[in-house]
DNA sequence: ACGTAGACTCGCTAGTAGAA
DNA sequence: TTCTACTAGCGAGTCTACGT
């Protein structure tokens, strides 16, 4: 098994350009509320087809690799964060990012054991081979955009030892434009990476996108949520899963509530915990996102 | 290597609404 | 009332990712 920690003596800063640490995590807005990713841990091969109002999107999986999952999307989150941070610091944003996988795994709060490197490569393959077509942000003459979540990825290994020296990923122009546009990204809670369930991850992103910092929060009917999720489960089974998460009520920053509206439809309310009364058991003090003003050196952990 | 968590599938049952 | 179609709820089981 090749050694996975980066060599300390011959570290090449020019090659590993993107290396910020302890910065707020950014998520691209358009990918937050719609079914762009599989929510299941089991490989998904059925396409996602979402048509609501004037908005449509289609996601299709490659039969060899399966569809990119909401856990694979952590890599895109990391990329959004790096690009946004670079631009905020007056550096040019670039669609291609160079990094050491150990650094990436640490940033998205994963373990760095051997099998996590194997899973990282599998995730990169799913992202590279999952095809997306959508009319979101397809303005002007273009009627839709068609792309893969990663345009390409590469791995550089030492010829003699087989050690991983670094990786590159290139994100598609659609995603890059979404990141660099004004208001294109939202800061998300660092504990998002610790959410283990696909539906709960997706629910958090929906809450973050819609409820945001609004006092009254946001609400959706169960049916609307189901349509937005792209889940392949039956509606009734999806509803059971959502009710269980409302019962647990463990999402970072947002508290979930269920009630019925005048039409007797089940409605889920998302309320920001910091907007609740201080005596509410679900209240949580507003946290300030981490930010350092100087670029952090890459920290390799033995 | 093993146990656990979670999304999903599937079969069964029950309730409801509409038509005959 | 009976039949049919549809939907929801529940539980068992499958499969994979993940943690120890």
C-alpha cells in the first residue's frame, strides 16, 4: 500500500495551489434545493427527472459508476469554498484546483485511512461521469446547459514509490459561473459534513437556501419536498423518513416543525434556531463563521 | 472483520373515493 | 353494497457506506 501522507521535504507549493484552511464553507445556491444528487448510499442508476414550473433538470448516471451522491458533492463544496476564498483575497479564481487528497479529506471532515482514499477516487469517478442537463441559469440564447459535475480529474503519483503526490479537479463552467456570480454561494455550517443521512443533508441545504436568516423561516408541503428531493422512494416512505428527522430535530442551525394547513396537507416548517426564544429547547446561539484574514499554511497531519 | 446506520424495495393491510 | 383504484402505514429485508 503506497504511503498516503504527503512527503514533507519536497512539498511543492506551486503545484498545490489551493490550500486555505479554517474558512467558512460555501455552497453553490442553485445546487442546494433541487435534486442534483442521489440521496442514497446504495448506487443509483435511475435518472432524476425534475420538472416544476419553468424549471427542469435531468441527471443521468453512468452504468459503470452510478450517480454522484450528496456525499460526493462534498468535493464540490470544497471546490466552491476554495474558489470563493481565493477571489475574496484578490486572487484569480480558476476552474482547475490542485491539492493533496489528505488535505481535501481533512477539510470535508472525513477520515484519512486507506479505504477513504479508495472512496475518494470512486466519488471523483461518479462526479466525472454523472451527466446533468438543466435550464437553470441558461439565459439568453442558450436554452439549457449540459455538463458533468467534474470536467476531469487527475492523480499524480511518484513513479518509483507509487505514492500519491497530488490530484487536480476541473469543475464545469456552469458550476464555476454559479460560484463566481454575485450572491452565487451561501455559507453553510461546518457540522453539515457530519450529517450522515442523505435526506437530512438535503433538508439542511433546503433550509439554508430558503429559510436563511428570515425571522419567519420557510415552509414546504410534504409533497413539494418529495418532488424537490428526486427520491426514488414512494411518497409515503419518504414522508416517514422526513417525520423521523423532524422528530429527531438535529439539523445544524435549523429547527423543524410539522403541522397541517387548511387543505389538511402536511407542512414542514424550517426555523432558524437563533430566531427562537432563548427559553426554547431548540434555541441555539448564532455562531460566527470561522474566518482568518491571512492565508493558512497547508497543515499536514501525521 | 464486523457491526451499525440509513435509503430504498417490496409485500401486506387498511382506509377512502368514485362508479356501477 | 360491492368492486376497483389509489394511497398511506408498517415491517422485514437488501445493500452500501462508514465507524471501530
